[in-house]
């Protein structure tokens, strides 16, 4: 599925991943104006990272349900 086809829950998870990616690259503050990722940022993720930013950044990538913790299959060994 494309980034535009993701559920709201998957899109939110991808936004969080995007912020962590920026932080790891050292570009979080430069791109978002944030000096750190904290719970308040995550609570307001839709205001911090617009959908269009994620659509542009992940354009052309094919996702599957298992790419996301929120929709990944849970496997239990017996």
C-alpha cells in the first residue's frame, strides 16, 4: 500500500518514526524547530508533522501491514 493508503494509526506511527529519523540524523531542530522529542510533541503529532510532509517524504515506498507495530501480526509460539 502507498503512504496515502495508510490508516490514521499507521500514519501516526510513521510520523513518530520520521521525527526519530530526523533526530538521529541531527536535523530535527533544523527541519521542525524542535530541540527534542517529548511526550507533548507526540501527543500533538498531527500539528507538528502535517500529513503532506509524510506523503512527500515516503512517496514511492510500498508498505505492508507488518511494517507497523500497530497492525503487525502477532505470532505466538506454542
